[in-house]
C-alpha cells in the first residue's frame, strides 16, 4: 500500500510524544509506526530506482552489450547510503527512546533485515542484468542467424529456378534434336550421344549437337531483345568496297568466227557447277577459235534432274549477248551430228583433263584433235580451266558470261520475284540487285503508295549440309557407327573413286579434317555463329538448301531460336512450287535469287559453288552495300571443340573476332575464282573515291 506524504505527516504528528503525557508503551508504538512508515517509504524509493536502473540496463544491453548509459554509472549502494545518512539528534526521536536497539541498528545500517533485503535485491539485480544482457546477445545472434538463413534460402531458390530454366531449355522436347526423331527422318540420322567403341579403349566421341551451347544461345537472345545490334552487322566497309565498279561488259577485241570446229559440252553437277562449266566452255571456245554448241546438262543420280540449259537460262539472250565474243549454235551441223565421237577419239572426260588446266594444255592437246575431227566433246566438264595464268581478255570474258550473259528464264524470274516480295515485308521498291536477278518482274516489287511501314531486312543463310556434301567431306558428325555405315554406303554408290581412294590411301582422320576447317558447318554450328554475331531473335532468316542431312528435325535448333526462319517451301504454296517439284536445279535457281538479293548473306561452307557464286554476284552488283559473312572454318573449329566448357561471353568474343577478320575488302588473290572474287582488273574497275 502506498501512502501519500500528507497522510504520513499526519500520522507522524499524532504519534509525536508530548511532555504532558508520556506513556512509554504509547511512545514505543508511535516510534514503531514511524519507523515502519519510513522503511516503507525508503523501500518504495529503492524499488523505483532499481526498476529504472534495470530498464536502462536492458536497453543498453540491446543496443550495445558492452556499454552502459551514463545515467546508471553510479551504484545503488550510493543511493542507499544517501538515504541512510543519520538524522540530527535534535530532530530524531531516538533520544526519547535512548538506547533502543532497533533504532540504532537502523541509524548505522546494521539491521540484518536491511542487509538481507539489500543483498537479495543486489543479487537479483545482478542476475537480471546478466540474464538481460545474455538474452540481448542471444536475441541479436538469433536474429543474425535467421537473416543469414533467409539469404541463403533465397540464393538457393534463385539457383534452383535458374537450373530448372536451363534444364528446360536443354530438354529434348524443346531443342528436339533427339536421336529417335533424327533416326526416323528420311534423309539420314545423326546421334546426339554417339556410341562407344566396342573394343579397345573407350573414347568419348566429340559433342556435335551442342545442347549446352544452344541453351546459352537462347538465354543470350532473350537478354539481347532490348540491346542494339552491332552497327557493322548489316554493313561491309563501304568506301573501299564502293570503289570497285562492274566493267566486264567492256570489249576490246573482234568477234571470233569459230572456224576450227565445234565444241560440245555436257556439264555435270548441280545448277551452280553447271553454271561454272558453261562459262569455262565459253572461254575455251574463244581460246581455240571454235564454235560452241549450247551446253547440255548431264543427268545425275544425286540431283535426279532432267533440266537442260533452256529450262534454266534464257537461250536467246545468251547467244545474242556473247555473239561479239564467240559463235554459238543450238545444234551440230548435219554432217557432224551422227558421228561416233568416242570411236574417232573426240570425247574427253574429266580423267583426260586435269582440274584447273592451263590454257597451254588446251592449245597443246585439245586443239590438234579439234582441227583433225572438226568436233570435240567435253563430257563431265566441270572446273577444268585455271584462273591463273590466263590472258586478260579471256578472264574478262569469263566474268562477262557469268554476270551478264546468263539470265534465268521468265518462269524462274516470276516465281523469284514472288519469293522476294514475301521475304520483304512492307517494301515499297525493289532491292539493288533485283533487276539483274528477276528482270522485268522487279517492277512488281514496287508498291504504289506504300503503307509507310518500315521495310524489313532479311538474312539469307546457305546450309550446305546435304547428304552428298556430308558424305564427300569424310567427316563425322556425332552419329556413331550407324552414321559411318550410312555415309560409306552412299559413297560407294555416288563417289566410287573416293571409296577406292579411302581403301588404298591413308587419309586424314575426321578429327584432323575438322581441325583444318575441311568439314561443313552443321545447322547447330551455323545458328550458334549467328547468335554470337548479334542477330536478334526477331531477325527474318531465309534458309537455302533446306534438304539437309538429318531431315527437318535438324532444323529445330534453328527455328527454336529464330522463329522467323523460313524456306522457299514455307513462303510459296504447293501450287506455286509444283512446276519446280521434280527439278532440283530450277529450285536451286530460286535459292540463288533469294540469297543474292538478301540484305545480308551468310555462307557456311566456302567450297560451296552456290555460296561462291552468290557472294561474287553481290560484290559485282552490290556497290559496297551487300555484306557477306564468310566464316573461317578452321578458326571456328578451334572454338566449337570447346563447346562443353566455354563460357558464352568468351565464345561470342572469339566468333566475332574470327568473322571480323574476313570482312576486309581485298583484290582477288592469285589463282582464286573470279566467280567468287570479282574484284580484279579483268572483271571490275577500281575508281579513286572522291574527297
């Protein structure tokens, strides 16, 4: 019970003894009451101080368990001593009691009750202080542990989600390059996991499916949506490239009469090989002063195409344009038409004429036969004329034939123009090469009063990964023993000479061929190259040569990363493609148009005739505005071989560096093809840029 000060004062006054009435029992009772009241008052003040001090200690232990606030630096004992100071004898009732033991113990602090009470409170205070401080430390430590555990849990959750995303990207259901789907395709099979050797030391086959790299590429494309493409991605060095102008149409000689005889040519291969053979035959006819009969195309078990010259090229334009150079006829004269050319020794095959033979060979060995028999037949005539050394005007005639004399027939031009219109969304005017490719049908590409939308650019990609290229390369692509048996069977049928050479001669291993850059890029490698170069996911990509080894499942890696990837089969309806269905060379002409007119062109095999002809055509007519990506396969091979460990940033940097080094504008190297490198004085004229 707490008493007010006024009440305590009244009780004290009522008990104050007066000299008139001194009754010892009453005095003792009053003294006891007063002493009891003072004790309660002192205990009240003491408890208040203890509670305040403990609260301060608790707060200090929470904020800093090593420091005490300044207002609790004094000791409780000092406060109790302050309360225990002896009162004056004149004002003290002790004199009235004179020797009372209880009072003297109270006055000098000798009371056992008081000592026990103070000791108990002091010990309690120390225990509470220790508990509070220890509790504060434990609370702080527990809080830190909880925060640390929460951070670790969040980090673990982040990595878990990230790993799930990456595993989803690498899931065969997403990338869909599984072994089963590829094996079920009609074109062939490529195994993702490969096979181990049945005997001897087990060697892990190289990984040519690039599941890890494709997942990283998908992640890079997702991150790059808001980034700008490299500024040189759709450009080539304009100033040095634009300094070269087409001039192969200039002539500095008189027409040839063709008096020495007639030349028959039966070209083998596909449309592009046949194009090269035709132009080489034109040069040989001028060299030998012979009359050229319109070339014929040899039926191939690979291409299975019965198309002839007039089915692909405008025969009338070809004859008229080259009349100032050579004499051209459609058929042999009647007197020569029924000769047994093989019996009279007028047939020369590829075995008789070496690859890239010099003009001197034709003058020494071919001209005498021509003069004697008045006719000669080049059977399987392909790349049988050297590029150097050759007279200036003959080299120019070669360029004139390729870039000016060979025009596609109207049927191909019309369908090619339709293909370009669908490749270019919102285009209001034809491209810089359209007129040379599709002739008068280029006007149909103009949209009168266009919709004002920005015309879309598209990239053309030539995947030279057909089964004939894969088999002829002697490389391996991760399909194991089944792939080797399949390609070996194909070689025995279509390349018997190569099969015999393989059995009689020790050839380089597939690993050595790949390290030297002699293997064609797979579809996966091609698409990884494009992602590393910086082409965005929304890029329009036209793929030529889509009949790749492994079938459509091999294209899944491309379409999963670039959903706007199309082929001529996607853009043209079955009715529009029907006239070309059984003629692979005519379909190749459509690919030639789509690739040559593209805003950017990426080749995957430098040995491909289509890539060589397309890149040369773009150089000749492009005016420095038609960039071409020419990968150095040897350098790329050294990068792709590390596909299981290399980081994406490093991969990206190395690929860009390898491609950048091939973008230099150089004059044609010696002995290299003028069809691919027309920047030479025979084909193009160099003009000094105006300052």
